[in-house]
């Protein structure tokens, strides 16, 4: 894809998934690494009942993306902490449940909610190596979606 066929980065993006512990923090961290301060990027979950997943931390670390300091939060906590959902230009839902919640919360706002069907790697694989393969697949799906839409960025060279 030629550089002039990439979309312009929105001013702000919110990633969401079920628990804000696997896919949405990976997407937040990867997008921040690729596009830096060119865009305001956050993530939330439908629920906040899990901490950041260690496998997510490990596979993002392979790309130089640091996730260990991520603190999971829910849509409700986001609102309590003063982040207004209507201030985001684009909400990218990475799970069906988060898409439903985002659409419900934004029905009176003028902003785009899109669903990106990213693999949920939790529970896949029966040992550490096979689990890491699943997490890498989810990570690479996120990288590919981001770079095919907004260009290669400037944080790392995506692995094939």
C-alpha cells in the first residue's frame, strides 16, 4: 500500500475488550509504540477483574513494547476517573461484548465504533510455548490491522 493510501491518524483512539488484560492493552501499547504522541490512545474493558496478562507482557516485550506497568480499568472506572467517552474519535472494540458495551455507551455521541475481530488467545495451548504462539498471533493481528490502516509508524519493524 502506498503511503498516500493510508488513512490519517485520528486524534484519539480507545481500544476495548472484555477485561482490559490481554488484547486491548496490547493494542494500546503497540499503537503508542508505532505512532507515539501523534494520537491520544487509551484502553478499557467491559469489566476490570483481571490484571495485565503475563503472556501479553512477554510477546509485546519481543517488539520493545512495555506493558508491565499497565493497570486494567473498566468503562465505568474510565468515566469515574474523568475520561469522557465522547472525547474519543474512534473506539476499536476487540471483542463482541466490548463492541456491544461501546455501542450502548456511545449511542448519543457522534463517534465511530468499529469491531476488529482479534483472536482471544487466553486458554489456547497446553504449554508455555503453544500459548505464546497464540498470543503472538493475536499481537501480530493487531500490528497488521494498525499498519495496514495508518502506515508503518516508527516504533519497531513488525515481524512477519
